[in-house]
């Protein structure tokens, strides 16, 4: 996909993807798995605020996967096979820290990695949205060298998911993030982008839904209207063919309005933390970190993957992925990556953090048994 570039602040855009993913994840997390109506009864409608614990939010696996992908890119910025190995070790370490939420396909894949399967053979046949969670940061980091996106998305996806639809969904999310990361918000053209993405899709149902998204965006239809047209009456499921069109629609309906795009997809219900994270990543690529509501950023209370840590991660990515694709720049990327490497993370804190997170998540589970219904 050809990409015309404009002068941009790479650090702001890459940091925007990471922070946007975290914000969408944290805001959607309390509503995960709830229908639109039930979520509204428990947590209210717009404006959405953090509701995970005492008016604050925490991130879950969606934002954690984005951060691990960024770390693997820093370990291997140009070589897809090395990137896959680096991401595989990130995933092994993540599971060893006992995260409270792990998708079933991702869990099986990481267990296979621990049993000695290679990254090329660890994936399981699933069309879940795990790979799509990792796609926005891949696309944004590689936006100025788009020929590298396919190979990186392929190995990232096949680590955990082998259904071709999972790879197609992750690819078009990555390409959408690449498109966003080099344009001003007012330059985002939904019809142009969806036409380009449709050319990269073989699955007929996904193509049909992208066509409906383009049609309804042209009519300025609401997210609720789009969800109803494609049959998502109870919310957006974790199936990639549901997730990707809904995420693209909500982002493209408001490319320059981070708050509106993220709220629209979360209020659809269903897998709200994952859809919120994906839309947050796309919107963050478009408006940058400076375009994310400050209250939403300040409301995230997490450690060791804190907002400050993610800002440092985005800055390091920007230093490595400066965008030129000539041989000299390639060598420069490798030298910078070797000099800096992945950003340090205080791993000993993770099991305790995850235990606290699990207790809070269980509290939400019990709360859902109570009225209002």
C-alpha cells in the first residue's frame, strides 16, 4: 500500500499508539463481556470514565501485548524471524508472571512455546483477535517502510493464531495504523482506506463487512446502526471478523476525535477491552499522545507498565524507527537497537501486580451478579 508521508512527530505518534491502546483497554475492561444494555445499566453511557477500582483503571492483556510487541521490535527491528523469537520470549515471560486474563488460543500457543515448539509451529487454529491487539504498534512503527509490515504481521500472528482470517484481520489493522501514522487527522479518507484494505482481504464475510462499513460511513450512520446491520446485536465478539470491521468503523467515523472513537466502540458492548484497545491504538496513531484526553491518561494506575514507562517505550521506538529505508538507515536502526535494546521492566513486581488485578477482576465478576439488571 503506497503511503504519502507528511512531516510528523514520530515520538508523539508511536507513543500515542501505546497510550491509546492502554486507555481503550482500561476503559473497556470493566464492561468486558457485557451486552450494550447491561453495560449501560451497570456503568452508564457516555461520557465514559475509569471504573475498574475507585475511579481508576488498569490495563489488561491487550495493552500488555502491544508493549511486548514494541519490546520485540526493539530487539529485532528488521529481521522477522528474530522478531518472532524475541516476541516468543516476551510471551513466555508474560505467562510466567501469571496474568489474570489470557485468551484461550494465546494460552495454548504459549504453553506450546514453553514445551519447546518453535515460533513457526506454536500457533493454534483460531480466528480470535489476539494478533489484532499487537497490530497497531507494528503498523505505526513500520509506517515509513510499509514493505516490511506483511512479514512482521505474519510471524506475530502465527505465533498464536493460524487461522488465515486472524492474519488477514491483523494485517489490515496494521495497515490502517500505518496509514494513520503518517497523516494529519483531516487527511484520513475512509473510502480510500477501506478500498485499499479490501484489496488485501480474501475472506468473503470480512470483505462484505468492509463494504458495509464504507457504505454506512458515507451515510454518516452511527456505530449502533453499523453493528445492527452486520448482526452484532449483543456486542462485538472476540471473533476477528466481528472485531476488525467494528473497530475500523468507529475509528474512521471520528479519526480526529480520540474520545468519541473509543467511546463509540466500547458502548457497543461485548469484548470491550479488546475493541477499545484496538480503536485506541488506531486513534492514538492518528492524533498522537497529545490528542488523548489527559483525564483518561491520569486515571490509569498501573505498575510496572505505567503510563510513564510507556512514554519511554514510545520514545525509544521513535529513535530506532526513524523511517528511512535505505541501507544506511537500516544499519542505523540496527546500531540504535543494539545500543538501547528493549526497555527495562521491573519483572519481580508483575506477579504481585497480577494478583491484585485478579482480586479486582473477581470483584467485578461478583458485582455483575447484582442489580440493576
